C-alpha cells in the first residue's frame, strides 16, 4: 500500500519590536514540510485494533492483568504522549470527561476510588466489537470517523453506541486516537 504525501502548511508567528507610535506587528512565515496523508484503510485498521483490545481486556484472567493490558493499549492506541486526552466515554455521568491516563484507565477497568461510578466497561466482558462508519474523512495528518459501534456480550446481547473519533499521526508515524466521544443513542422513553 502506498501512502499518499501532501504538503502541509504550518504558521509560525514572529513579533517585531514595537515602535512608540505603533502596536507590535505580527508576521506570518509559512513553513512547508512533507506529511503522510492518512488513508481510510489506516483508520479502519486502527478501529480493528481498538476493538480487539477491548475484547482482550475483558478476557484477561485477573483484574491486575486486565489493568496492565488496558494501560498498555491506552498508551499504544491513544495520543496521550503529552499527558492529555480528549475522551468522553459511553457510560460516565458523574465525571463524563476523561482527560488523562488515570481517568481513562478507570473507565475501562474500574476500581479507582476517584471514579466510583466506573465498573470497568471493558470487563463486561465483550466477545465482539464491530464498527459501522457513517464516514471517514482524511485530512493530511488527521482523520475523523463517525458512526455506530456495536458491543456484543458473552450472552449475545448487543449494545449500540454512537461514536466520533479523531485520529492523528504521532512522531513515529503511528495512527493514534486524539479525541474519542461515545454516547448511547437518544431514547424518547
């Protein structure tokens, strides 16, 4: 598979020294660099890896092993290198936004007193997770996907969840999740 390349534009601003009569003047300098174009197939592969990770966490033989696996997969699949995360998980009401590894880890495996509502979403356990994309939009070094994903438990019951993910390439050229939002579909009842 050949990865398309596209020139990206970044702006750097430099301030000139102010003169007594004038406000500081900002100049925009354009810097071009080669950035790999993210392809739809890469997003679909990232979704497949995420689904496999959720299933694997639930199959871990102990909670400690599930926690280690969840931590490994969060750092592998999410762009969290700077310590920040944009994550709004499906079943969180009291603390619905999870901005870091600790809070995301609690959502997936529970047992954190700072997040008492968390039971461990990945510990259901789920036997299958399937993505159904409405669309995937690829824009230079980022991509957005939206749709439904379906979580099937070990009894065969399926939970339908809406999702929006934003992906980005990290410095090593790995596609990672930068924003993750999930919600249960609206119900009028």
